[in-house]
C-alpha cells in the first residue's frame, strides 16, 4: 500500500544554482515516513512512549531531475521489506506540475530499545507489527 505526501519547496532549501540542495532530500524522506506512520495509526511518538527507536541504517538514492523554489513535490512512500526487526521504506518523488521523476530511493531501518539493542516488533508492539505486514508491498 502506498502513501502520498506533498510539500512545497522553500527558498532556503535551494542552492546557488537555484535547485533543491541534495541534503534536503533526506529531510523530505523523513517527513514523508513520519506522516505515513501517523496516517496508519503508528505515530513516532507512540514508538517512543513504548521505548522503541527506529534508527536509519542506510540510505540509497538516485537523483533523476531537479526541482526549484516554489515547486510542489509528491513523495510516494511504501514498505518494501519488513521482517519484524528490519524495515526498508521505498520512495519515489515527482514534480507535481509536470510529473517529472525527481528522485528514487530507499531507507533501511531497524527497531531497537532505548539502548539501541534490536527488538522484535511482534513481541514489543504487535499492533505495529500487524500494520507493517498489511502495508508490505507484495
């Protein structure tokens, strides 16, 4: 199941060439991921209340086209892999006005306790585990 998140590009997110600086895409992905969790009744705050962290283990991305100030991007977010301990979230970003593919990528995560020791989500948060199974791309 896919989740769509839209956001407008701010002037401060652009570089000297007038395009969005590459470092901002990491923030965009986090915004979309957190919104997706909230949308499916798994807000990040609830993870923290249950002493569960979701650190980023890695990021893989490819820039396809640029966007500039005042453009609106559409971030398509989906669960690519999930085994209860590890999670891979996929992303596709397009330019809303012309449909250009701007970015493709993924973030890899794991679930840990507050001491960053891995935990099995099925054991510590079965509701979240079941939701991720439902969201998992088949």
